C-alpha cells in the first residue's frame, strides 16, 4: 500500500508539472526500493540478474523453436515479465550504488558441492536441439532453472532486509512454482 | 544404457576443483517424466500433497532405503499407497528423465521394482548433466508397477528417491489402465477429493484447464488470457497486453505491467 501511495504521489507531482506524463507501463518505473538493504539483498539481486538473463536466453529460444502453442505462449509471457524484472533489479542496484553483476553468480551453488542446473553448456546444447526434442529438453531444463530461482528466493526472504526486494522474491517464488506446475503438466501431457 | 543426448558433461577440471571443499550437499533432483509422485504433486495432478509440491527435488535420505519418501516424514505422502497414484501407460522400454537442480558427482542411479533391482546406471563419480535420461528395459515387468528410482550421490552418504507409477506395456500414449475405472477428466484447477482423479493415466494438459474468458470478468489464476482481454481486479479494470495462462502472483498490479495495463 505504501508503494502504491508513493507511486500515486509521484504521478500526481508529475502531472502538476507535465500534464502529458503517461502512467507507468513498466514495473521499474513504478516500484522503487528506497529503504535500507543488506548484503543478502545486494547478492540476491545480482545473482537473480545473472539467472534471469540465462532464463531470457532460454525462453527466447523457445519462442523461436517450439511449435506447441501453450509452450510458446508461456515462453513469451516469461520473456515479458522477466525482462521487466531484470530492468527493475538493475535499477534498484544502481539506486543503491551497487554493481549489477557478480563474478561467480552462476556457480554459487558449487561452493556447496554442486553446480546449479543451468550453465553455458546446457544453453549451447539447447540451441542445437530441434523439434520435439527441443521442447522436451527445454521443459526439463527450464523446470530445473526455475527450481533454482525458487531456492534463491528463499535465501532472500530469510536473510534479506529490504522490503521491496523481499516482496519481489516472494512473487518470484510464487510465479516460478506455478510455471513449474504448468511445465510439468506439458511435459507429461 | 545411459543416453545423454542433449547435455554434455561439464568440464572435468571444474569438478576436480570442488572436490577438496565438498560440504554437506544441497543436491536436488527428481524424475520429471514419466511423472514421479513428487512431479504429480508439483504439477497439481495430485492434490493436497503438502510441502513436497513446492520442492519435488528434495526427497533426500541416506543411501540404501527402499521407500518412496526417502524416510522424510514431512514427505510421507509419497509412500502413502492409499492415495492410489495414477499410473502412466508406457511401452516396455521406458525413458526416465531426471531433472537435477544441483548437479552433484554421482555414484550411480538404481531402479527397483518390488525391492528387486532392475537396473543400475554408473555415474562414474562424475558431475551429471542438468537433465539425465536413462532407457530402462521393463519388458519383464508387465502391468501396473511402482518403480523406485534412486540417485546415489558420489560425495555424500545420501541419495535422492523418486517413485514412478507405470502401466508397463500399456502403450506409449496416455491411456487409462485397462483394469482401472474410467479416467476422470478432472482439470488441475478443480477441487478433487483425495480419493478421486488418480485413475487418469496422465495429468490433464495445461491448456485444458484454461477456461475461456468472458468480457471483463474477474481475474483468476489458471485462465488463458489473450492480448486485448479485459479483467476486473480489486475494483479496477485491466487490459491484457501479453497472452499468457495466469499464475499466482501474475495478477494485475504494478509488478505485472508487462502483462496487464490499467485502463
């Protein structure tokens, strides 16, 4: 509610000086993370940016190569929402004067003895796959990819302090869990 | 036996460097197809599963167990035979697909039916691919079977467990088991009681659960929205700008302006 109120105030202020300012059409224009943040917030956003960009690469392959309409639609919707979230997270980090990249993001899990699901080799293999094999390969790999997003979200909601970043993590956990649900259904239908 | 079509092994050099610092595993993995019991829970094909629906990859227990729940009490539903788990009709040569969310070096994969080992696939103590497939010959086990698939981790004492209910020799296309009752067509969004729905051989496709949209109806999850559709949500009207099947947390808001614009 606080965020909405703030956005309204900003819009009203903008209207006062420039009556033609349109309403926000991207989340990054609508939501600011102005409260305090800690190292977990920063690391989470940096890791998620790297994770999102791998994900965007994968769904854009699916938009291009998949043939089943339900999969193409899901890929396009993930592209739209994750592109917006990617910009949002970069805007927050820039506002916090933190870098938007992190050296070891994709291999953070490796510190615990295992790599996460998606690496450059997996994306390269996906690029080579064709037809029905591509759809099956994409669905399994993207299920694993979004499981990783759920795991990272839990890290943020447990140890983060910034309210907007934690709220984003909660939304990511919910939407990715439901995406996994849709994809497992497609995989076995 | 092992078929690694799409995913190459990662560079061995990278694996070696993590060996010395191997710490308690956050390894995760499960069988996605044919759907394991935890996959059926995560897809919503089987309802009221509890926490496992959010983390199907986490059925981890010590090695050597023969239980579908890996001995994890909060996942005990996976070993509950009274749930009458739906059996997927398959041929006699079955391709099992594992989804790995953390790719730990692997001792081996084992497959059991009724406590008897059916197949072992050596992992060579190497890092698996993100998606691993195994072709297993089940021609000696026709009919309805529960396969226990085990992923034995190479550098910990633990394993990951998935049970897959099959109708072996029932054909490769989704079909009801011959001896079972008529399949239900209950869509994932309908509130199926715990005793219903499992006679269906396969979960309903996602698209079949997506109801058509009447003009300016209230937003709901699990609905197929098309660009230009209008919905009401919390007193405001929104227009869809990107076709999608709605999810929880994809409701119209300032967070989902990529999908919905306020009118």
